[in-house]
């Protein structure tokens, strides 16, 4: 029992005996004969109680002092061994970098490679890191709805595929565990092969309408916590549309005066072919014959226009939005040396910028037209004196032109060209695969329900090649080798607006066809 008392003395706590034996000195009412005996007994009893209290208090003080000294020394040692905390200037970010020197253009059958880059400014707890590609068609049209206007918007996701570049595979019956990524820069490569399907090309017109192919990277948080998401990377897609063999064609039409009753000229257009490609030369022969004998061809010009049409089917009808842009514009000052009949050649080159293939999708359409501006004037006899302005007649002759992006003589340079399918009837989607491989493996693929070509062959064979699978049998192929079916998603939204500018009327037509 000496250690507690020694510890108490060492810590210099006041003695319990000295603090409790002081009593008020009042000797007037005390019996002197009983004082010695009573004081000796009381002092002996109190000394025993004080010794027990002192021992227990000394023990507690000793233990408390020992624990306090040990914890302070350990905390100092642990603090000195910890690294300096990082200075968090910005939050963690994730981005996508493609392995190409120029702008990435998606095409059927093309292989795309890149890297998902994670800049972690602090430890990140995540279950997996994914990269996603989706094709999105959006149409937004303002419609007059008195006394307000309503913005109707439809979004069609043609396909959406993703893959894991880090972490565990997801399961339908087991929750994912998470791991910790230390601060720093982490890179995860990926590879994708686009399916051999012609989807609609990328467009951003008319206003409020677009077709985009968007990439995003996602860092899924631990235990369904909010994830880190990259910005959207838009890459243009160009379908492979081949031009047919050159087939000449001729268009004939009559030119009428402003009253649209009296014809004044006959025009004939000769085209060397019907479908052109960017950077092609367009050769046109224009023949004009004026009906009045005193009329001449005074001016001629042409304009190549690109038309963008959007439509949206509503409950009360169909809303249309149209826009056009000028690709080529040329005006001649006159056609000298003619007496009302001329054969005029037109020769110009199609640009490569802004000329995309002609196409139609569910809600958008792009087509081209060559507009010939013809001006004729009447004159009096042989004097050549021009008459009034009302004898100047102007008319436009519209020539349809189709645009492709592959010449007919270059068809053999594209592999598997004849196997390209339209997206309206195809279930194929782009496929992610192991970036360490040159191409996706040629292993027979499984469909979404786990059946493939080999399994269907085994089911139809007599007798069966093997016993049917067990009820709880699992897929043997990894998720990246399982074939995904294309599933479209359509979303409709609408809300009222106070601004009624740039609105269109609804046509009482319920037709999904162009």
C-alpha cells in the first residue's frame, strides 16, 4: 500500500487528515472529565477512516496520473510520425483524353482509344470508374398556345453504352465494395469499336435541335454516395453514305409571270449526276427559251442551300421548324449576246466545310437544293430601248441535289461496306473491349438474356449436344463480351413561357412520316 501514499505525497495533494480534523474551538460547553477519553477514541476512529480514504484517493490519483502521462507521450509520438496534410486547393476532377492528334470523328467500324484521367486532391473512396457513350437526338420547338406560348421538347437516346475501367463489376444480387484512391493523378485506358451501323450524322441546326454523340466519365462513390462526373465531350459522327454510279438527269419547267398564269420562258437543266460529294465539281447546262420575241435573258445567278427541318408531333397536331443556310452563292451581271434563247454552262465546286450527308431521322431532316435565279426583260423592236420595270420578270428554278460522303469508285477501299445496317432496323451498339487488344475478340457473343448463336444451335439440334443448363447457372463470358441490344429511350417535356417570340403554328396533321 506504500505506492499510493508515495504517489500522493509526490503529487503534493493536501493531506485528508489535516483538512478534516480542524474543528471550531469552543471549550465553554465541553465536559473536562470526559474530554481525554472521548478525544482519544474519536481520534483513533477518524484516523482509520482517513487512512482508507487517503489510500483509495492516492490509488486513483496514481492511476490517473499514470494514464495522463502515457497518453500525452503517445499522442506526441503519433503526431510527429504523421505526414503533413495536403493543401486542397481544388476539388477532385475526372476527364477524358482521346488518342488522336486531330479532331476525333466517329464512323461505322472505327476503333477509338483514350484514357480516363482522375486528378485526386484527397483520398477518394469509390466502387468503380466508368466511361459512357450515348447518342442523343433533341428537338425543342416553341408553339403558339394563346394567350401564352409553350416550349415542347423531345429527347431520343438512340443508344447508351458504358464500361468499367477500374473497380469491381456490378452485380444484380451483391452490393459492391469500395476501395481508396490516394491523392494524385490516375490514368485508366479504354478502347471502343463502333458498330457497323449508320446512325444519323451530328447536327446542331435548326436552333434548339441537335444530334450529338456524348462521352462522360463517372467515379461512382462508396455505398451509393454522390459520384464525380466529367464534362460532356461531344465527338462528331459521320455515317458512310456512298454515291451511286453517275446517272445524268434532266429537269424541265416553265417560268411564269407574277400572276402565275402567263408563262414567259421555258427552262431545261441538264445534270451530269444526281448525287455529289464534298469537294466535287458541279457541272450544269441550262437552256432557256423566252416565248415573247422581244424578250431577252438579262441576268442569271445560283444559290446552293442547305435545309434543316425539324418536326414534333403533339396532341393537337404537328409542329414544324425550318431553317436554311447558304453554301454557295454566285450572281452574274448579265448574259450578253442572246436574243431570247441561250445555253449557259454552270461550273462550281462544292466546299468541304458545312456540307454533311443528306439524311432523315425521326425528328430531323437535312437536304440540299440548287436555286437558279433567272431574270428576263422585254425590249421594244430593234431599237433596244428598255421598257418599264413591270416588264422585268424574275423566277427561281429549284434543282434537287443529294449529298453523300464517299465516291462510288472508292467503295472497295472501305472494309465491310456492304454489311453496314440502318439504325432503324439494327440492334447493334458500340462495344468496349480490353485496351490491351488490337480488336475485340471474335468469341461468340451472348445476348442480353444469355443466349447466343452457339446456344441456339445446341437447342435446335437433335439430340441436344449437351444437357440443358442448370437453373442457377451463371454466364461464363465476362460482361464486356456479352452483346448488348440497342434500346431507344424517348422523353417528352413541355412548359409555358412568357416570351412569345420565335414561335410556330401547329399544323393539323398527325403523321410521323416526312
